[in-house]
């Protein structure tokens, strides 16, 4: 028996993983999150509330949506960073750069949400990302950010190159 070796690029591997992730969170099932601030929010409502809170430029509501053991991961070298590291490395560096998010697609599962958005920046540019949100007891447990096409970090948009 001969074994054939197939080379797979990181980009194709990530694309395959993203497609599998969309398929996994697209399966039917309840999409309820536990009570948050006295409200019984669905996972979609919690996701929408998360991105809307960025528009207000106020850390307090965002912090309240995050579990104490929250982690954030992205291709920018953020590998399961803590809530405090997220605030320092992501919130504080991006809050004066991000204007608002247009949520283009939200798919939810029992304990998660998959969000595709178009982010508008204060310098008039825009970019797309997808994020996978794990949710438990009405709190965001983790977010994994996947950058859109032709993006790098820091992105060309944030450095004024595009």
C-alpha cells in the first residue's frame, strides 16, 4: 500500500476550519443565554449588544459581558489572552480607531455565536472579520477573531496604507 502525502497551506487549512466552524454553529438548536443584567438574552442578542457597546466607547458594559476567565485569540499573536490583556492590547489600542460595526451575519448555537461584520474606521476605511463567540451563563467566555481577506495585523487600514 502506498501512502500519498498532500500538502495543505495554512490559508487553506484556516479556510477549511472556518467553513467547519460555520457548519457547526449553523446546526439547529436553542440559542438562549442565561440572564445578563436582569435580561434573558438570546445568544444573538448578546452578540448584538457586544458590538453595539463598542459604539458607546465605554469599557464598563463590555466588561460586564465578559466572564472572569474570558480569553481572546487572533492571528495577531493573541493566544487566549486574559480579559485584562484584551483590555490593554485590543480595547485601548482600537477604541479610538473603530467607528462602528455593521453586523452582516450572525449564526448561533446553544453556547456560541459566529459573527461576520464590516468594521468602519474613523479614518473612513473599512474591513471585514469573522468572530467566534463562546457563551456560557449569559457571559462571553471567549472570542476568536479571524481577519478578513488581505488583512494583516496591524492591518493596512489601521496604518493608513489602504
